[in-house]
């Protein structure tokens, strides 16, 4: 997030929420947004193929055809420019590439965008005006924006829109991706990415190589590594002989589950370090028992770059050990030095030395202040709740000229429905934790597919309650929920359930830059299973 | 009786609410939202209120396991870590550092992700490290 969560309540005048089921995915962020509406009359716009809970509370809700986000964003910018609502001073002083972007959005008239996205032209105009005239306006999005073959373009389009209206570098504005998992932000910050060391320092830069060579005594060179999707494939090809998985369940999270299973099953040597025997662990050669969050010390970084302490309350069960201890012990057995840490506090001290944005973060300060937003470049720096005040890191903000591209897989006669996936209030990601929590699991125990009443009639459901949903990659059987929350022609499946995993269907086509699979859109067919009555 | 409240951070979503985990004699007995915290302000969502429930699940892994002839067999830490170190060392020697991959975790701590990053990059010498959150 460029901005911090509390600003939603205190500063934001207009929320443009796209591809985030905020009330279910991030309940206490949604409650900030609701408070802004109730207390200050802030406006809420929701653009989503599915009428989520927050969509019910929105001032304007626009359903649209999944995968056409870039066209919609270009359309909003087209209206803002043609009506003269752009922030001219901001564009001149702080950005570059405006003319190219302007030329790129020119063909995206509201009428053309209506054809592409199904959003009525006058509604698109109304949204563009509201967003541009309510400053500060915040764009809020989640995986609905990024899980597309065009995910990187969608993110750039969001940044274009915010810069066009001068909503960058102000409290309550910005572009705000809500991270699904508690420490995605931290995993990225700490170099859990194939192209960067901690603090997004690129492996390709010679000075960065030298810095880590000096600090660590050895480095990994300038060749960018494989992404998770590429690693799974490389295991299948035998090119990757060893895979070490810590606290993740790539089997369930992979977009094409059958393919992932086939690949990981061939692994020559797979190590899984986790707290549960996950679907991935079943394929491992060695399983190591890690510790749950309440059994260890450390820090997590929330979606608004807020670094906070995690504290040990109880001992891990049996022989299980804290994951940081396991990694130190393994490193020593591999003959490495530089892993003699007595506690996570000492590890943080090393992180601060090597990571400019964490340089001012220490356990002492977190103890005293409770949290710090990075960038926090020095021990006397108060932290940075919102980014880009007065200046972007690269100097001028760059507008990108983005063209809309159709999703990789479209519906056809054989597969006439568009499947989109998402999360539920009561469950979490692949369900490894929530499905073992009795109270959460009893809320929603079974997988289901949401379909519109018109479609239910079309597939001749006739009061049966189960269907098969099939794509070009796989097939699952599950219960039906008939609802007007979803538009005709579109179906929704939550992705938390192993026995009817939506990811057996989804498309592994990936965004060429971010390498994020297209979870949100694929083509499926649906047939009623006869004889199981509602 | 040893009664304690430990201030920590919810492990479910990226909102980062803070909670007090209440324990009596080393057993978790409750969860309370931190009143003064900037996000939770005394509230939690249903996931947060139940965030420690999975911790005591009977499914928890409690010892290292090694697969032998298709079956998982309990092993000591010594045996498991030695096997991993020798196997990874051999693969690295035979096929180079880039024949090994690492998946870091959006559920583990910053410190743990940093260590895995250092292990993959400085000890093995590969940039094949990623996490599943892009999925
Ligand atoms: S309590 Fe709910 S909203 Fe807060 S961090 Fe946990 S899951 Fe997210």
C-alpha cells in the first residue's frame, strides 16, 4: 500500500474498490472504510463481477465482465481527461510520459468500454467524476486485479489513475493493494523473490552484489532465479533436483492443481517445513515440524508496510522447533558461518544493517512504539505512513501507456461460463489452518459454486443440488448456490477446499512480468448431477 | 498457576491486528483484541477471535519425518537435518546451485524469511527463491 490503513478512516473521501472482497478478505480494513462513510460521508465505489458485501453498502456498484479491468481503468482516465478533471499541476511537476498515456486512453471512450466490459457508459462517467472530484481518493484492490495474465498492466493502470488525479503522496489517497496473507509484505521485503535481495535491492546491480558479498562472504550472482510457477515446472522436468518449501502449500495454491501434483510427485528431493501435513508435505521426502506464530518470536509486516512484533506465548508441541532455529541449524550443517543467532532480535539487527528501508527498525524501538511503517531509514526516523510525498523514489512518476488485452481463455460453445475464484470470510487461503479450526470450519464446511438463477435454469438443475464444473484442465463436483450476487454467464468458487479445489480448473497462463497465474478468469462448463436433491 | 497475556499479531490477513494471547500454565485459554492498537482498537473479526484454535489441532506435526519405502517414519532432528544437508550438498556439487529451489513463506516471520534468503543465496548460491503469495 502507498498509504496506511488508519488514513482510510481519517482522510479518504472516496474509495475506488476493485477486485477486493474487502468485508470478507480484510474485515477490519472494511470497517475503517465503513466508518469513513458513516462519520464523514466518504463515498464508496465498488467495481467487481460479484456483488460482495461491501458492494451492497457502496454508493455506486458496477458489475462487469471479469478480466476487462484495464479497459475500465482506461475508460475512467478517458473521461477524466476529456472533462478536464485531471490534476494539471501534479502532472507537470511530478510526472513524465503523460502524452503517451493520454494517447493510449483516447480510444477508450465510455461507449467502447461499455462494449468491452458491460459497464454502462453513463455509470462509468459518474464513477470517473466522483473519483476525480473527491480528493483524496484511494484506490483499493486485491487479487482481483493481480490474478490475471494482464495483472502487471492492471497495477500500472491503477497507478496511472492515481497520478492523473494527483492522488499520490497525499494522506488518504494512493494505490492500495490489500495483501491476502499476513506477511506477504514481509516475505517480499526480506528477499523472498527471485530478482531481489532484502529491501528490493536488485541482484543484477554490481554494487548490490558487492554489498552482499562483503556482508555474507558469498552471493548468488546476477542471474535472476525462477519464480514459484517456474520452479514447480522445473521440478517436473527434472531440472530442479531439490526443492525446500517452508510454510507454504504450493500443491493447493498452484493454478493448475493436477499439473502441480504431477510435477511435485517427480521431485528427486522435496523438503517441507510446516506445522501441518499439507497436501504438499504428502509428496515430501523429509518433513520438518515448524512452530506456529504463538510459539515463536519475530516480526510480521502488515499490508501497509507496518512492522510489528510477534511474541512467543507457548512452547511448540513435541519436538517441533521455531523455523528460524531450524534454518540456522541446517545452515551450520551445510558448513556455513554467519548463522549464530541467539534470537530473532539479533537477526533483525542484521536485517537493519543490510536493508535501507528497515535500517531504523529494531526490537527496542518496536517495544517502545508498538510499530513502525517502512521506509524507516535511521534509528531516529518516525517511519513513513504514506509514500511519495513530494517525490517518487525514481524522481518523476512515470505514466505507462496500457492497452487492454483479453484474458488468455475466453468462453466458447463447449465452455460457456466464466469462472472466477475468491476467498470467504471464514477461511484462509488454502485452508491449511482455518479448516483445522472447528469454529471457523463449521461456518462453511463444503465447497460450492455460485450461479445466477437464469443459468441454473439453463443447465436444468431441476432442484438437484450438485453439479460438475469442468474446464480444459480438470473437473470437480460440488454443491450449487443459486444467487443474484453474480451475473448470468459468470460463476464463482471459493478456493479453500481440497476435496473440490477450484484450482483443479483454473488456468496456469501467467502474467509475463509478475508471473502471477490467471486465477480470476477461465472458461468452464457446468452439468447437473442427477439424483442429489436439495 | 502461571497466568500471562502475550501481545502478538494475528496470523491471518494482512491488516495486522494485534491480540493478547491469554495462557494459564503454558496452555492457551483465550484471545483478546488489543484496545490501544491502531487497527484492532478492541475489535477482531471472526478469524482473529479464533486465531489460536488451529494451534492445538491433533494434526500438528510433532517430529521430523523421513519417507522410507513410501512410508513416513519418525526421525530425530539429527538424522533429518543430516540427510537434508548431505542431499542438498550432493545435488549442489553434481548439478550446481541452480538445481535447488526455495519457497519462502508469507506466514513465517520476517526474520525467518531473511534467513531462508541468506541460506539460498549465500550458502547454496542460487536466486531460485520465491513465495506462494503471487499465487
Ligand atoms: S483479526 Fe481479522 S482483520 Fe484483523 S488481522 Fe486477523 S484476520 Fe485480519
